[in-house]
C-alpha cells in the first residue's frame, strides 16, 4: 500500500486532500475505517481516479486504466521503465505525467525519498531470516552440554543496501560473514558491521556510475568466480544481491559452484528478477539441487506489508514535501534535479535522462 493511515495525517498537514480506494489497505492491515479516522475519503476506484490530481500506487496502474485518466494527471509509482516501456509510451501519448519512484536520484538530498533503499533494507533482512529458518543448523555458536556447535558461515554477494542489511542481521544472529563486492568503497562499511570483505584485485570502478557497479572484465570475472567458488564450498548460506542497474544481474555462482556446496546449504537469490546471481536460480521458485536449496525471490517487501508500506509512504511524503507549496498546491519544478530525474514523462515528452538512456531515446 502506498500510504498508511498514519501517513495520511502527515499528508493532510501539507494541505492535501486524500482519497483512498475501498479496501486498498487490507493487505497491510489498514482498514477503510482507520483511513476515514485519519481524515481520508474512501471511495470506489473510478472516483479516486476522477477526483485526484496525483495518483500514488506501489505498482503502475493496469494498461486498461490509462484511458480512464485525465490528460495532465500525475501518476507516482515504481515504474521499472526498461520492462514497462510499452506502458510508459501509452501513458506519454495519453498526456499523463509519470513520476517513477525507482528513478529518484541516489544523492544525499534524496536519501529520505529513496524507495529502492527502503525495499532493499527489507529484502536483506528477510533473506537472512528465511535462510536461517531453512538451514538445518544453528546460526550462532553454541556451547552446550551436548557439545560445541560451530557458527554458520554466510557468504554475501554484493554489499549495496540489501547486502549490508544482510551482513548486519546475519552478524546479529551470530554467523560468520564474508562479503564480495566490486566497489572498494564498501570495504570499511562491511568491516564496521563485523563482516569480512574479500577483495578481488582488478575491479573496474567508474566515478560517473553514481555509486553503482559497472560491468567487469572477463579476467576479473574469472578470478572472482574462482574465489567465490572456494568461499561457497565453506559457506552454509549464500545471499545474492549483486546488481548492475539497467542490465542483467552478474552470474557469480555457477552450476559447478552449487554442486560443490554442502548438502543442506541455502542460497537466497535477491537478484532473481533480473536473471539471478546463481546460474540455477528460477525466479519466484524454490528448488533443491544436490541437497542445496535455492530460492529466487526479489519481492520480499510484499511479505512485510506493514513496514514496507510505512517506509514507502514516508519516502513519498518526503518527495511530496518538495512538490507542494505552502498553500497545498502541487508544483512540478523540472529545474529541481530530484524532480527532473524522477519525471519519466510530462506533456507528452520523455524528461528523465536515465529513462531516455534506458529506452534509447535521443
Ligand atoms: P545495487 O542493488 O545496484 O547492487 C548491489 C550491490 O551489488 C552493489 O554494492 C554493487 O556494487 C554490487 N555488485 C554489482 N556487480 C557485482 C559483482 N560482479 N560482484 C560483486 N558485487 C557486485 O546497489 P544499491 O543497493 O542500489 O546501492 C548502490 C549504491 O547506491 C551504493 O553506493 C549505495 O550506498 C548508494 N545509494 C545511495 C543513496 C543516496 O545517496 N540517496 C541511496 C541508496 C543507495
């Protein structure tokens, strides 16, 4: 759910009237009554669409809905322009303004609006909990009357927002944690969370990539795969989070690597929606290969709807704070780098430079 009742109150303080579709909050345990009590109007979907200047949703509305929108209406949602390019083109031709929340620039001023970070935080947390519950062993070291149990070993591929969260949770549960990443900047962060950063020499980094990873050379990939293979054989759990924006996820765990892992080990592949870091991953499936459980799942936030909605709503409110003037009017200032970077289409034109790059638009 894009906005919970608690956040409706904050929106109203900005001078905004809020309309919520009947039963929209049910999955996040927010009833129509609680929305009404917080000052929102609850109504049928068509009335919400008709009455609003701006529509907030987690995922883009259906293709069929586009025709029902008024020209000039603003849609604000996670868009994923590379995959939803046809949808976006229809919205552009219909004259809608589309704000793609997944395009919010990764700059300090926009940190409080960063929906991808919020969702990655949940994914990293849930991935470790799921691995711990599936593993036929303890995570922490135990010294008991029945003998000493060694701590589990967790290998984390990719130390972005999800990976670092996974390091923190796995350490809290008492596991020994090792981490691979191609960006040397994360080395200190991994260490400060109690993980061990495994460095592979020769990683390519690009200061112009906005803090993101870039495609690596074949020589580097081979060196990295050898090391990952060795560390995976010693691991009980592998959490895969490595991604390169706008591209297929790098394949870091080959079939042979999985075959060399201990039976009972668990791989959670958070990169599954973009192809997966493990060669054997099947998106949205749980499979077992030679006793190793592999879960391909990129959508853990939907398993934690209350806090996912709370974080999502807070991110949106922080974005709206720079879009709503003191009289409660919506102002789309395309000179602002956050608004410009987030606006996919406006007045039948593509605006965001990143969308143009993704869709190859000159
Ligand atoms: P992401 O989801 O794009 O990728 C996850 C991690 O995988 C990254 O750390 C990346 O370096 C790593 N990776 C990619 N290819 C790899 C490979 N071949 N081997 C090993 N690791 C590989 O990353 P993210 O979580 O979205 O974060 C990307 C960057 O953006 C980080 O520097 C983060 O601190 C920064 N960030 C900034 C803001 C902000 O300032 N508003 C918000 C969120 C994230």
